[in-house]
C-alpha cells in the first residue's frame, strides 16, 4: 500500500510541468525597455550654464522633448514587458 502511494507521488512529480512567471521573451522585452530608458536619459544629458554665459543648448529638442518621451515610453513598455504572456494553444486544450 505504501509503495503504491509512493509510486503515485513519483508519477505526479514527473507529470508536473514547471512554469516560471517570466519567460525568455519577457527578459528580452525588459532588456529592450531598459535600453530605451538609458537612451532617453542619455539624450537629456548635456552641459549646463557656466558662469555668466548662458548656454542655449539647454533648450534643444532632444533634451527637452525627445529624451523624456523615449525614457517615458521605456518605463511604460517595461510594465507591458513584465506582464506579457505568450499565447499557448496547449492551455486551451487543457481547459
């Protein structure tokens, strides 16, 4: 009797499929989003005002508009990359 239960437990462990919350595609998407965030912050960098001389580069479109938009898109898409789950036809058959 005990051996039958032990055999059933071993069979159940073999049948179980390990499912991780994040897959390879999630990590790839998160890497792309991280790259977007870094590029956005890099576009916002530049020199500041030095002494009495005014620096007109402070108001470049890449520093004021493009950089923040790209960084913001990186943050928003990061949430999508974390919750993204690939559709699997096997899940529909089991349900």
